[in-house]
C-alpha cells in the first residue's frame, strides 16, 4: 500500500512538472522570436555591428549553436529504453484501447486512438511517466512498484533538468523581465558577452 501511495505522489509530481514544461515551451515559442527582435534592435541602438562580430567569431558562434543535441538525445533514449520493460503494460493498453477493437462509428473511437497513440509514443520515446500516467488514468494493473517508482524518479529528474535548461535560456530571461527595459538590456549584454566575449 505504501509503495502504491508513493507511486501516486511521484506521478503527481511528474504531472506537475510536465505541465510546467508545456507552459515554458508555449512561452518560448513566442519569446524566442521576441528575443531575436529585441537583440537586433538593441545592437542597432548601441551601434554594435553583429554582422562583423559573427564573422570575426564564427568558430565560437558555431560551437555555441552547433546542434549536438540530436545525437545526445538518441543515445539517451537508447539508455532509457533499458530502464523499464514495458511489454506487459503496453499489452494491457493494446487489449483495452486498440482502435481496431471498435466499430468506425463508435463514439469512443477517437479516445481509443488517442490513448493508444500516446502509449505507443511513450514506449518508443522511453517516456515512462507518460505511460504510467495512462495506466493510472485508466486503472490498469500495475505491479512492481519498486521498479516503477525508481523509473518515475528518473523521469522526474530529467524533466527538472529540461525545465531548468529552458529557464536558463536568454529568451526565458527576457520574458521574465516583462516591461523592465534595464532588465532586458542586461539580458542582451549577457548574451553578447557569452557569444562574442564583449
């Protein structure tokens, strides 16, 4: 009983962090272009020649913006897939929610398709918290709470790291400045120092 309660507590923490991450991503979709516009405007006002700076520091700029994350994510995903044997749990999802179980005009068809797709994506991406969320929502039979709780803790740590990384971005820092021009200018100055060491 205690292990199941711990699972519920960890799952609630996972859900809360997932919502926070979705909120941050939504903010950054708007804030990234806003940062770019503000940064360029600041450079024009301060007569900073970013074209020449980009040329002069091209190797440094490329190093900062090089996209090594694709390879790193693929390696991390492969490691995560070994953390939990999802076959039994996914079979339960398939038995209960496979879209082929229903007639085309069944009103539950859309929910079944969505749930099945989410579970398949969770297994494919080793997003165990998502899979456990589905299992809990539909009261599937969960066993081995020691193993599940251990994996859920790892997912929580990963999301916390993603949240922090995104909150450390210049676009997020600019967003947090709201209408404070001094704050915004200081964020751009930090960015310029980071990028061009000026």
